[in-house]
C-alpha cells in the first residue's frame, strides 16, 4: 500500500498560462490522528493519547515511526532540568526509525517507502560558521527532535530531509533505533578521543544506553575497554559486550587506584556517559598522563572539576562531544549494518514510557529500551 503513491498538484496561473506545481508526494493511507505521548508542562503528566498527524513542510519528510529508542535526554527534556527550554506541549523522542510516507516539495533525497531515521538534530541553518565546518549540531539555530520539534514518541513525525538518517532497506527498525542517537554520539565521542588501536579507553556509565554501544564501538575500533558502572548484573552485561575489565563504582574502595592498576597507569581516554557529576570529575584523576577526557553525559547543573596542578603536570585534555554530523551518522550506521555492533534492546509499547522513565531515573536499565509505536 505504501508503494502506491499519489502526487498532490496545485494548479496556479502563471503569466496567463496554466502551470502545475507539485506541493508534496504522499502515500495514500495517512490518517488524520495517531497515538503519541505528549506532555503539557515539564515534569507534568505523560499522556498517551490521540494527537494530530503533522504535515511536512517543503523541506521535510513525514515518517511513519515504527520504533523509537528512549534516551536519557528524553528524561531530561521531560523534567526540563537543562538550561535550555523545550517547546511545550512536547512529544519527545529522537531515536525514531520508520518509513517515509510523505514528503515536501523540495525533498529530493528521499522517496516514499524509503527507511528513514529521526535524530536529535532535526535541521540546522547550514550557513553559519559551524555548519560550514560540518559541525551542524553546534549550530545556534539547531532544531532538536523531541526538544524544540515534536519527536519520535508518536506514530508519524516530521524530519528535515537533509538531517534525517538514510537507513538501508531491509534493516531491522527496532534494532537500528538506538544507533540514531546513542550510536552516533558514542562513535563521535570515540573519534573525539583520538585514540589508537591497542590503547585503553574507559567507558564511565558502560551499562546504560550510550555505554553499552560505546563498549562495542570501542572494541570494533581496536581499543581495550574498561567499563565502569554499578552492580554485578551490569558487570556481566558489559563484559559480554567486550569489556576486558569491569569496575563496580558501588563496590570499589579506591576507584582511581583500581582503574589505574587495571590499565597500567590509567586509560588513554575516558568517555563519560554516566549521569553523575562526581564520576565525571573523577575521570580527570584516573586518566593517563597526556590522556583525553571526553564529556558526553549531561547531568543537570553539573561542573567538571579537574585539579589544576595535576591537569597541567599530566597535560590532560578535556573535550566536549555533542551527537554527530551526517558523516558520523553514516559511519556509525555502517558499523551497525556490518554487524560490528549490536543493539542491546528491550522492546515495549509506547504507552509504557512513564515506567521506562522511572527505571531510567533509578539507573535500573541494562542497555536501551525501544518503544513500539503500535501499542
Ligand atoms: O551528544 C551528547 N553529548 C549526548 C547524546 C545523548 C545522550 C548526551 N547524552 C546524555 C544524556 O542526556 C544523559 O545525560 O548522556 C547521558 C547518558 O544517556 P543514556 O546512556 O541514555 O543514559 P542511561 O541509559 O540512563 O545510562 C547511564 C548509565 O550511567 C550509570 C548508570 O548506572 C547507567 O547505566 N551511572 C550513573 I547514573 N552513575 C554512575 C557512576 N557514578 C554510573 N556509572 C559509573 N559511575
Ligand atoms: Zn539521545
Ligand atoms: Zn548553522
């Protein structure tokens, strides 16, 4: 049915002659309303209910979202705990995988029936100095899915066609969903750490959504991986994914020493994907001399403290890393489609989003929850 397409053409008079301007192309069976999860105030009730299906703008595609990953960022957005306002009311979600069912008149890179992904970055100006360098996520005018633009916790969502991810046909849409934020983000963070095969990388928060993918990308890049998280279940889980060493922060009496001992002087790089300010500051202490600390996790109101004397004598570097651009997206997806990383997912219905947030808040999630938008 989706391959059956019709063109909506608008007749307009032009210099006395009749001209046809194609406004949009769409699949025949798009409903007017759909199920989605919407909230009206930060921290307010999450309503699973019928909401209108959005209409794509000239530069946008309309995606029939089949699955969406649930990122800790969605929890921050709902709580409103970052110093950046969300749109309200808001439909969250930014790891949406689905099928293109309509497109605006200016879209040339997607056809109806293509697989497409909704990412955190849902459009940037493409003209500013950052966009010119390919640092589109850093654009001051960036439009963000599930934050400033209704996201993937609904059955139909709009996405800027330039930024939407192109997913090869035949890809498993539930499994690819977490790659669209978590995968891209950790892959870019590992590139930001500029490590060489054989060097040690510590993943702080290894058992969560970003961490469980970071472990696998790091291993695929030839790095030796030390995972840090809390609990024996997370230890078994991350070792299975490729961690050579697991340090349990809830058990270790001297975390800095334990990590430095296990890596013969400290990891060459640290990817911070925990939501703990203390863990982030600690990484500046255990990182190896000349090592790189990469900041990814975004706990509310956090400050990264690094003792200046050691920072200078060890000449360490602290670098921020923020999702990834289109090139990072395609590269991260390529690791996934080649089977080098697997998504450790649990699939539940979209209506169960509040329970997922509860578990996430308590740090009880192994890997990633993915919601099926059909129930
Ligand atoms: O572009 C970016 N920078 C970006 C992209 C995507 C997500 C940043 N993020 C941010 C999110 O907003 C969030 O703040 O990264 C953070 C992690 O997202 P996530 O992986 O989706 O969260 P999670 O699944 O809840 O995993 C967090 C893990 O950290 C562990 C938890 O046990 C959990 O496994 N953790 C905590 I909380 N405290 C820890 C500690 N002290 C810890 N692990 C080690 N030490
Ligand atoms: Zn995310
Ligand atoms: Zn820009």
